C-alpha cells in the first residue's frame, strides 16, 4: 500500500499542475487579448487601406467569386491617395497657403449636416451659403460663379462654404457637373477646393428620420407598426439621385414599380460619380473623428474638441423608437429593402476609409459600372 506521505505528495503534484495549467490558459488568453489590441493599434498605425487590402486578398481566397470594391483614390488636393488617418495627421501640421477656399457640402438629412452648419456658419472668415431649395441655389450659384471669377489664390484665406440641403434643391446627380466645373475653375486659379458629404448606417438613419419628423415635429406617427409600414427603400441612395422632394413623398410603402426606389445600375452609377466628384464621403458615426479634422485642414479656426452636435432628437420624448425594439424578422425585412443603401455605406468606408471602422462587409459590390 502507498504510504500516506506518498499520497499527499501525489495530491500536491496534481494540485500544482492544475494551478500551472490554469495559469497557462489565463496567460494565453491575455496574450490573445494583447494580440487583439496590437492588431487594433496596427490598424490605426498602418492605415485602414493597407489592412483592408490584405484582408481583401484573404477574402478572395475564401470567396473567389467576389469582386473587391476597395480601391481608395481620393482626390483630396495635395495629399492624393492617402488614407483618412494620414490625411488627418497631415492636416494637423500642414496648412495650405493663405489661399481662398471653396467648400461644397451635400447634406443628406439626419446624417449630421445640421451640426456642420451650426459650427461652421458662425466662424469668422467663413461665408456660409445655405441652399434649402432651387431658388436659393440659383442665387448662390451666381454668387459663387462671380466670386470664382474675381478671386485670386492670394485672397487672404477667405472661405466660401456652400451647403446643398433638402427642400427643392437639386440632387447630387443633378449637380455633379456643376461641382466639377467649380473645381476646374478653382484649381486653374490656385483656389483650394473641397467637396464632401456624409452617409449613415441605413437602419439608424431610418429611426432618426422617424423620430425627427414623426415624434419631434409631429408630422406623422403611429409607433413601431407605422414605422415598419413607411417607405424606407434605399432612401439615402434615392436622395442623392432625385433629391428630398421625391424622398419625402414616399412615406407609405407602395407596390408601384416607379415608387420602388433607385435601381442597382443607378446606385452603381451614383457611387462611380461620388468617387470622381467628391473628395470625401464620411460616415456620420465618425463625424468628429474623421470629417471635422479634414475640414480643419482648410479652416484651422474650427475647434474640434468643442465641436457641438445640433438637432439631436431628445431621448426622453414620448414615442421615441429604437433599433432594439425590432424583432429579427422586422430587422431582416428592413435590411432587405435597404440593400443598396447598405452597399453604398460599406463601399464608402472601403473606398475613403474611416478611423472608426474596420473594413466593411466583403459582399458589397455593385454589378453595374
């Protein structure tokens, strides 16, 4: 028989081994967490474009039939082909000479544009032009045309900031040739030019529109059931294509073909035009991290740290709806009718980059041009 001492020694060895094994498991978990944190820091340090390119190669081996849409070719003047992280880093240390600047902003409702107006409209040295409709747009167009003809690159840093908003204002697809013409004139005269817009995660966008129009403004209502019945078919894509008037008319779902929103070919053409015309398209969720620092490149007086949000729906209002209220079936349904908006959102992040997001979903390519 084994002696009592031998048994105790064996039990002690087993206990020590268990402790060592648990320690190794914990250590491995900590190393794994450290590796994850290192990976995140590597993303930030190397820039999203390089990381996305490597992930794109990995995706191609797993999904050989998918086509990549991640080909960042930003036309951001003087810092071409840089990631957003590089752009922001350089914008803190490199300023344009005291040139005049023309900034053009396409404001999709409920994407953060009111905060842009609120903060930049009151800055000294910034002439903010707000175009909520076609009549005001025509006035602003004449003013900007005249300013471009009279202004020289040495005009002491004056900034003309044009916002195309909702109402009856022409859409992006109706105005992209005008924007390209302004850019050509500005660049020929040594005037800085920057054009941009914002997009938002589609379901969050829909809830924000509902809470603003139906709860805060009382223009509609009916709770979650009424929200589901509203027309949310690719509304951001539709806004860029046809403007706000068409957008707001389709509050109720319709089975008519002409009311089913933009086609996939129209959505593909829109994204192609965005890449060629707009220097920057940023996600609303990363407004202060990405877009505002980029604008600071041209308008150094903006205080990024104290940037104020505006026109935010009050969460304590009766009737406010949240994404968490949706069932799985309702969520799936909304995803299905917002497919083109989701693809646009993902492709924007893949193409322009963002310091707040990793690479977007691999299944985000249009079959059109």
